[in-house]
């Protein structure tokens, strides 16, 4: 009788499992006990899964045509003034509900602590308060638009 490896399986069993992985063209087989684990990997291991919350890479898109090419970066104007950035990733909402007026509009005076927008993230409505005083000079995103963390959303003068 063969000696058991890690008090789990024999070398013969591992060889049989390796043959099975090769014959069935499997990526891997793992045998685990309470604190020990043996993994037998085949030639065609699947790529590792990305961590939770990281989107999978999208398939390559068709080449862009001249009509759909993005505007040159030279046309983008530099942001000046007091910039309010998104504290989280989510969806920007200018008002508490569709039938109510926006929290702020261009020209409105804002005090530190005033609610100026909502960002929905993971089905939670997060009220965003201004961290400075000023007058709304420009709102850089549209209602219902997806926003990224640290993305400029509003400029105060």
C-alpha cells in the first residue's frame, strides 16, 4: 500500500486524478481537508477570476470611424474654481425626486453643509453636502449620469 500524502490521498490516487485531468481536458481538480489542500492543474487552466467588484474586460470593439471618434483633448478647457468631486461611484441625481426641483442650479449660492446632490450607489441614496461656500458656476454632469470616484461634478466660484 502506498504512503498517504498529507494523510489525505495516496500517490496512486494523485496519478489517477492527473490522468483524469489530462483525459477530460480539465483546468484543475482540488482535494481539500480541514487544513490541507492538493490542487492538480491541467495544461489549460482557466484565467484567474478578477476580485469581486472588478468588472471583466469587455470584448474588443470595432475600430472607431471618423464620425464616432472622440473630440480632441485640446478642446477640453481646464477646470478653474472650487471643484466639487464625487465621493463615491454611482449615479448622479440633481434633485431628491423627479418631480422636485434640483438642489442647486447655476448661479445659486451654496453654504458649507448644504445638500447639493444625491449619488445613488448600490441602491442607496447618498446625499452629498458641499464642503465649501460659493456660487454654482457650472454643473459638469447631467441628471441620471453615471459618475466615478473623484470625478469633478460641480464648480463653485
